[in-house]
């Protein structure tokens, strides 16, 4: 099975790695959707705005491809804007994705965030 196949159709919520200074009142959420493991997208949400990007496989590991996607641009206030900005920067950094059972880990050059599958 390809390493990105377990992502398709699942939702994950952050459990560790979100900076405390963001004052997050709810977890970051990742939803993986698409028609197959070859046509996979991630929808990320933390506070107010929603970010959608494609996911590709490089070698054995799936990564987010930041050049294919978009974000909603609602005016949400400074705290939510900071939360959304952090999540956007993480997702757009083309983090590596590792899946181990119900745990998903995003690793960028500056952050490691752990998510738990909820659906």
C-alpha cells in the first residue's frame, strides 16, 4: 500500500506541537479528501480561515505541495489571524507527513505537530 493511502477520507486534530503563545482554543484540523491516493488534497483549519492544498508523494513520504491551493481571507481579528497564519506557514512549508496508526505527524524545518485521527 502506498504511504499516503491511509490519509484518504480521514480527519485529524492536533494534540501536540501547537505553540502555546497562539492562545488556541481549539485544535488545528486536517481533512484529507480526494478521489484516490493519487488525487489527494488536505483542507486545514484552525480558527477562522480554511486552507486547501494538494498532497503528493516524494519517495516514500507524502508531502504537501504548497503551489497548488488557496485560502479563504475572512477578517477574523488579531488572535485568530495569528493562529491561522501559523497553520498556513506550517502547511505551506511542504512538511513531511508520517502516519503511524491513528497518529499523523507533520514535520517542517521549524515545527513538529502531532495529530490524532478523529474520523
